[in-house]
C-alpha cells in the first residue's frame, strides 16, 4: 500500500494542528443502549492516543448503526464517548451535532492534546449520499473543523469499502494518512493473498450464501480447504437434495450452490451433523441429527459434534486460516458449541505456528463473547465487510483515495 502513514504525519509534526480522524466506533448495543463489545473502540485508541500525545487537536468522526440520515437518540455516540474517554485516560468532548454550531464552536476551542468526538456522522444524509456534490459539501464542512493546516487520518477499516464523505471525500481535501489500524489491517490481509503458506483453510459462516458468494468464488480456486457452516450451509445441503426442515434457506441460491459444489467438490466441506431446534429461542428443545435427517418443522441452529471434530482435523493442520462467520447461533448457550469448537481449533493451529485471521464482524464478537483468548489468533480484524471485499479483489475506495 503506497500511502503515507500515521508515522509520516507524526514525523512532520502535529503539535497545535487540527487532525480529523475517521474511526470505526460502530459497536453493538443491547436493548438498554449499553455497549456489549468494546473491540472497535479499543482498536481505535492507539492512533488517537499517538496524536494526542504529540499535541494535536484531535477531531474524531464515526458512525453508529444505521440511522436514516437524521438525528436519532438511539444511535447517539454518547456511550461511545464515555468509553473512549476511559480508555484514553482523558476527557473526550461530544459535539451535539455533526458539523453544526456546536461542533464548530467546540472545535475552535480545542487546545493541544484535546479530543472532540463529533455526533454520529450518519445523522447527516450527505454522508452516505450517492451524489458526489452532496458528499463533497459535508466533507468541506468536516475539513473546516480542523482548519487549513489540518490533516486527515483514515483509521476506520470497517468503512474503507464505502465511498462516503468522512471516508473518501475528506481525503481529497486534506493531506491524508493511513492510521495504525488501517495500515495493519491491509498488511495482514495482503498476507492472505500473496505467497500464502499452505495448507490454506478458509472458514465461512453466517446466515446468507448471497453475502459470501463473491468471496467463495474468489477463494475456492486458491485454497486447500473451504469449510462452510452457519445458516448458509443449509442452502448448500439443499443443493445436494437434502431436506433442511425449517432451517434458513435461500431458494434462489440453490442452483448457484449446486454449481459451486460441482466445481469445488474437493475443496468445500459441509457439516455432517446438525444441532436442530423446534424454535428459534435460547430455551428451545434441541437434538443432534445427521445432516440428511433434519426433521420437518425443525431448524438447524448449529453444526454438530461430528462436524466440529471433522473441521478441527482440517484446521489444526493448516498453515494459514481465515475465518469469517459463526457456525451457529452462538448467542444462545445451547448453540454455541460449533462456533467454540471451530474457534478453538484455529487457536490450536495458531499455537502450532499457523497464520490465522478472524475476519471481523460476528466472528470477532464471538471470540470475545465466548471468552476465547484474543492472542490465540494472529489477527482479529475490525472490518467484516471490508475484509471480505479485499479478499474478493475489489478496490476499496477508502484505501484507493489514500494512495498518492
């Protein structure tokens, strides 16, 4: 990646300068608005802290959830500001708007080493607009907050696959740099595409085949093992002519899955047994059945123990592993064993010297929710969608715009 980095900016000197940082603070919240996984906030700290310690006036912009282009208290960054302040060990101001009066007045009052977090940037409809001119106007207003001698640091890897004002357009208006997190993520993902040590195994889960189709087609010809679990496995089982009961099924994808199985029969591995339930609930009745014996009216919520053992045998001998997507509904204790078992086998592979990457999203959340050791993986990504698009070979706008 031929871009300037945070270290280049720090070498130039940032004392007294305004620096706009695009972070990824899109953390999950429970029904009471409490943060359930601090992973992305923790990952954002090193870049912000380095700038603060160098005397910059730091203005952080980020989004949370999917508000519909207008303020929504449910998606306020207020709880994020509290946690960010605690992790930084210093006060973090929260602007009451994105680029309005409060944001501007607070930014003008910043002194060296201060941190200002703008309110959810997606409260402004221009952030995600398809109109280049609309996005450019918001970008210009963001730039105004850091001044003419300001700089832009892109550190939200989870959004670099989006052509949005705070990700793409601001980089065209300010001297731009890749933050610690973005630079590290791209370096890690490059290792999954260049001179990969074999055997190379990929584990894909999650709910929909359509979400992972492009990455399956991109990686299947390149890997030695492609393990498929989660809700998406049922469309593949249906493509083999097997009954899937009331399990999640994308009927429009059955023929596509059939074609993939024909082309990559020696690479794709599907579950041989399934943990099924009579309803989608934590207290559902459950049982383990063979993959070809899912009863009518029952739905699969996890892979079974035989599948875990079989997948583990493949993964523990791999030298490179990429994992994206849980094997089941790990949020329910009854249906966490598949995800835990596969994750533990990847930890074992890491211990044997393999290079292992957790591809963000629900997989990263599962690692923390299940109490698995984060240092049991070579890298845990903060950007599920961005990771997948990088491995698909797509250009990521937020990375491309940083290249000089």
